[in-house]
């Protein structure tokens, strides 16, 4: 049986100070082709070093209010992923409580 490969491409356009001006991504399997993004967070698990490696980028024109919503939605998604990966209902509930607290303190509308 042949292995199936799927490619996700991230393109970052930088200004002269190496600050992101444009972010685009492609994921053919997901029907995404060179779509624009204002921010991205990528985590990769390095099993050998037993640590997370991260890339966090956002364009200089990413509005702060949108960044707050992006963080909230990312935290909610991480809670859901944590639950699917661990089936730890108690910690998932705690994480979701924090997400609600986060949204409340930042006055984000659901």
C-alpha cells in the first residue's frame, strides 16, 4: 500500500526589517489555494527533544481586536483538540472555563 502525502505550504513576505507584511497558505487537500492570512500559530512536537517548536507570525496590519478573537478561538480549538487527544474531560472543562473567562475579560462577543 502506497503512502499518501499531503502538503501544506506557508509563504511569508517580509519587509526590510524582516517583519511579516503578507502571509499566504495553500492546502490543496483542503481546497485552500494561496489564501491570505493575517496571523498564524504553528506548533510542532519534537519527540527527540521532548519539546514543542513554535512559529507565531502576524502581519503588521493585523488589528489588535482581531488578534484577541484569534487567540480566543485558538484557545477554544486547543481545548477541543486536547479533549479528542486525551479524553480528559475534567481538564477540558477547566480549559473551557478559562476560555470563557478570557472572552469575558476581553469583552469578546460569542
